[in-house]
């Protein structure tokens, strides 16, 4: 079963959120509706990256990497 890594950017604040989910559209709707505690205060969000991975394990590894220092630098280059 595929799993996705996504990056959100707050429309009103200079903040990013990196997460993973098997159902990215449903999860994005939860972020927009304020149902996710860690993103509720910085709504609304825009999804700026969505990557598909073959399974949850690979997706979670990629998510952890993107949250690291070198992963953040790679993300900056990827989004330019």
C-alpha cells in the first residue's frame, strides 16, 4: 500500500509542516479544518510537495530525513 510524504506551507505565516499519510487528501482536509493540534494555529495551509512511496516504512524514513538539517537544505533546493 502506498504512503505519501507531504509538505504544507502556511498561507499567513512563514511556517512549514512535514508529515506522512496513506490518505493525503483526507489528512490535508483535517489540517485545513483545524483538527490537527500541531497545525491548527497556522491555518490556512497550502500543500507544496507530495511524494509517493511504496510503503509506510519508506515514507516515515523520508519524513524524518526532511525534518533533519540536511533534509531541510535539500527541501529548500527542491522547492526553488
